C-alpha cells in the first residue's frame, strides 16, 4: 500500500471516525476488500485504533480514531504529499511555458 493511500485513509478517519468500511471504499474509489486491507494495515501499524459501539439499529459498528502515532505520521505524509505535488506543479508550469513558446514560434496564438 502506498503513502498516498495511507494518507487518504487517515484523512477520512480523522474527518469521520464513524465511517463504515463500505463508505470508505466508496470515497477512496476502491473495493470494500481493499478498504478493509488498508484499514487493517493502519491498525497493525498502530496509527489507527478501532472502538466498538452500537448504532441505533443494534448492529455493532466501529469508531476509528487516529492514535498519536497516526497523527504524527499523517502530518509527515501530508508534508511529503504537498512537496511532491508542488514539484509536479512546477514541472507542469515549465512544460506549459515551453509549449506556449512552441505555439507562438509556429505563428499561432498561445492563449
């Protein structure tokens, strides 16, 4: 599982501790099995803990909470993600400028 997926799951859990795995899968755009796999990996790392509670339908449900280690790692992953996206943005900005120059050099409007 990659860091991007870890970060996305950690953000979902932080925003909605009562999220079901089915809703998590829908939000992530992955299968229910993959959502379960991702969540279990974070539970094993100690970044998330699960607490049982009963909802109104008398079904057992879980509340997922970030642990102090989970909060620390979410911050680290967020910083890494931001750095990667900023580098990607800069590469795209340079490429766009080069393409504009090519279009203008060929006598077309680069708007």
